[in-house]
């Protein structure tokens, strides 16, 4: 797991520790092997608003302390995890169960991508139906008999050159697509940082200041091209949709550059004057 991933320490108050009002799909792990993988699954479940974790015959029994360590604080799926002896018991209450697999099987079931499957799950949960996603163990995945208990197959369109996915990765992809069906916009915390674009009066002020300084610098050459050059500059600046603060910053930049140009011109004038004075002095001495 990457150390740059968001953990509960930097997630703040937005970590969803309470179950939402809707009933998202449960996640069923069939014969999971490593506690670390179970913990990583719980972590991505918590990331995307899933909380009902079910396991069928975990290899090393349950509970396993290493799972909580790997969950990095996403404890609630683990704390409430249910363990079953058979898959039939684990999925007995579900109205829609989808199996995730990368290999074609001898079953005549609908086959969906995670995005398509998420739409199916969303439609079913919207009708108040209990739903679930079934994942096989790390070693061999799901057996055909397991898939036969399901209503459809979910397969991730991965590259044929390397078809092996970590268990938590597979859960994360499907959980993300589910999440997009219920929250397809950035979180409000990001929206609060977005400032509206500046009004046209502010933009015209920026245009006129820039155009004046460019006139002073002799930028518009030949003169007959000035209208088209002004128009192009205004279009380019307007397309950026600057906010008020950005307009003020740009005007400050133009002011600083124009003053710098004045200092350069003054320095050149002083040097020219000094040269003239020196020449005059030498002529007087002769």
C-alpha cells in the first residue's frame, strides 16, 4: 500500500463511519487467504461507502489481527464482518449477486464491466433489493459452481498480457464504479475552494492596462495589425476564466514589468548622458 494514500489521520471529519441511508452492495470474499488482503479490502470498502463484509471460510480463521493493521483505521467493515461456512449461507438474503472473474466460465450469464454492473446494482438497490459482489480467493478465484449461484458476471477489462489482479484492487475498481452511481461529483470540500470567474469589468481593466503597456513598449508592429493582435490577446486571456484574485495578480505583474522597463530606460538615458558629458569634458580639455 502506498504511503501517500489517504488515511483516517488526514481524512478529517469526512471519514464515513456511519452507515448511509441507502443499502449498498455487500462484499463477499470466498475463501480469502491473507489477513493483509482482507484488511486492504476493508480499507477500500470504507473509501467508497461499502460496509457489509462477508467471508466464506477464510483460510486462517477469523478474526485475524493483521487484518485490522492493514485496514489503516477502516475498522467498521472488519468489526461487523460475518463469517459463513458455505457460499449459499453467505448470499441467502440477496436478490442480486454478481460474480467477479477474469476467466470465461461454462455459464450462460450476462457479462458486464464494473461500470455496467454498478448500474445494475444501483437499479436494484433503488428498488430496495439486497445486492452483493462476490470475489474469489487469491489463489484460484471463483469456481464455476460458485458463479452458478450468481445472476451475472463482472469482468474488468485488463490487459491480456497480465491478467492477475490483487484482491483489494479488484474490490476497489468495482467499489469505485458503484460509488460513481451515487456520488459522481467532487466532494463539497473541493467545491468550496472554487472561486467564480471575474466579471467583465475586471477583465476589461486588465485588457486595457496590458494594451497600454504594450503600446508603450512598441509591441504592436506594424500598427495596422494592432486591432487583430488586441483581439487575439483578449480571447486568450478571456478563455482562461480568471477569478478576481488572479486578475489582480496579473495586473500586479504587468505593473511590475512596466516599472522595470522604466528603470531600464532611465538607466540607459543616464548612461547616454554620462557619455555625452564625458565627451564634452574631453573636448573642453583639448
